[in-house]
C-alpha cells in the first residue's frame, strides 16, 4: 500500500481530500479545539476559563454561566473525574452540554473538552480517541528531557487528529486529585523557548506562585498570601512572544464567603486561602490565555449543600440541594468571567 500511494499522485490527492473533508472526532460532538479561542484571548486581553467538572450539575452550571456571559469555555476532566463519572459517560455529557448551549441557550460560544493533568501518553491517547478536543500532558515531575520526549509523542498523535496539546514546565505546590507536590518550583524562563520549540505544544502551563487545592499557602491570614511572580510571567511572555498562550493552573481564589458558609454549617476549613483575583486579572495582560479553576467550584457546591441540609434537615430529595448549589455556581462563574478573567462578552449570544 505504501508503494502504491508513493507512485500514484491520483490516489495521494484522493486520500488528501478524504482526510481534509472528514471531521475530526471531537467535531462530530460539536466541540472545538483551543486555537481560535486562545488567539482571540491574546488579541483582546482576556483569559479563557478552564472549569473542571465531575457531575451533571457542575457541567450545567459551567455551560449556562458561559453561554449567558458570552464566554468561551474549556470543560476540564481530570483523571479522578474519569474514574468517578466514567470516561465514556463524560464524553457524551459534553456532547449533551453542547446541544444544550446551541438549542436551549441559543449561544454559539466555542466549547472545548480537555484532559487536565494527563500523566502519561496512554491516557492522553484514550481521551483523544474518545472525542476530547484538547489534552494536557503533565510531565512537570519528570526530568526535563523526559518531559520533552513524552510531550513530543503526545503532540504528534494529537496534532494528526486536530487536537490541541497543553504541556507544563515548573511544579505547583498543593494537591489536586492525584497531582501533588510539597513545594513550588518556578518555571525557568530560559527553558521555555527550547521546550516549546522542541515539543510543538500549543500552550504552556507555568509556575509563578499559584497552587493546587484549597490550602494553597501556609499563612495565617488572607493578607499574608504572597503575590504572583508577575516578573517571571513577563520574562516568559517576552521570550515566547505576544501570541503564544500561557496557562495558569491552581488559580482558584478559595472564596472566603463560601469557606465561611462551610464552616458555619459543620465544616472545618481552617487557613484555606487562594490566589488574589486582582493578581489573576493582571496575569491576563501578560500572555495568560487560560486560567484553571476547580477548587472554587467545589467550595461553592459544598457550601450550599451544607447550608441547605442544616437548615432543612428533613430534605432528602437531591434536587432540593443540588439545584440551589448549581444556581450558586452559575452566579460565581458569571462573576469570574466578567470581573476576573475578562472573557464575558467575547462571543455575542445569538
């Protein structure tokens, strides 16, 4: 077959046209990869939200908030979410969410389905094959050359199928599902050009002081939360250029109003602090095209569920507490899109 194709231009052209016109698997689900949304984000100075979800209520909240604010969105799925909700189920939940946005909410916002913190080539491949439009390979814990080697492999497989690839340099402290580290290691600006050039990754997650989880910083007061290293971000942007997308993980603000509700209703979150929202907004001015938010969503849901169950102890219908939790999550995400990420209004509804 190889010899036949090599010596037959007509067959070569025919196969090219077939490949060119056939949709990628994720397109069949109504999804987009991240290229166009990142280009727009960098041109207009906003960040695309990467919101994680594990269940139906979270997913409904995410797409509703983004459709109603005219914001692009990246639906993020971690390894833990794939285990919890079932990898097959998640793909078709995303497809249903797209239909809900298009047919019920009458919005044409771009929607990507993204693997968050893929730990090896195999899980990235599985997600691509099941319809994800974007994957992250997180080789930040590997030696530099090994990180490059595996990222290259993921990129080669993904790009052949039109799928975007995010990679990571530097280490974030904290815990998110199975991703954890005691200390942060800031991204070395002198490595980024070599890494991006050799791997071909479409976006790069960096470490400048954000952290995973609700206990991001070992401080006693909110006022003591250290600022992000915007100087490192500026250096990285200067080296990569204005049009290369930079990603911030661990960017939840651990909103204190919800921490308070949790603690007033039987919870015990002590010294839980997050990244200042004004710092995130500042980062969007320096090449950050995507911001990951997971813990804030968990806190909102938990706060409302705890509050309702304490105030209404006879309630046993999940809709009675999951519904209000979903509504509060919509409210929080709409504010984030408008005030923190600056992405509200990027895509006109209609």
